[in-house]
C-alpha cells in the first residue's frame, strides 16, 4: 500500500521519480510494538518510505505499568530507545532519509488496567519526550 500511495502522490503532483526522491510528498507514522520491538510490517513501511525519500515519523506507544516500566523515567527511556532504533534503521535504509522522532507515553490505571489519558504523568511524559526529540535534532 505504501508503494501505491507514493506512486499515486507522484502522479497527482505531476513530478518525475527523480523529483519525488528529492521532494518528500507523503509521510507515515511507524509505531513500535512495545516493549522494544519493531515488527515486520513496520520495518517494511520504513524501507518502502525511506528508500523513496519520503518522511517517516517513528512513534513508540508506551503505557507505563503495562508495556513499559511503571515510572515516567523508565517509560521515557524505553520510548527513547524505541524511537532511536527506528530512526537508525531508516538511516540504514537511506542515509539522510527524512525521519522524525515521535512518541506517546502515558500510564494505566493500576486498579483496572485501563489506559489513562490526560493525566499529570501523561503531560510530564509529553514535555520530556519533546525535549528528548529536540536533543537529537
């Protein structure tokens, strides 16, 4: 599907294959399979998009207490490792490929196991995650 989407975009923009390689036109979001795994469909997506010079955003989805350590710091360490692994893989596919650091870290209600959104922990994780992303820019 990625390859078809890229080709449709190229046709719609009326540009050559060479121009497409130089002018990113589409992006994809790659989610890691926490904890610490990039599965085959996601890696194929990175290969397909990066090899064509299109933007890849690597966005780990970690929930503290479920698929990540229960502390914010631990979850952010895991998120950082997962994001950097996807970014490094994209660069292995094509040096200089456009890639972004995404991230989503929240926590679960330890009584019910339900994901908790909009909590103070979520906000702290988003702020620190943004700072980590800036660090690698």
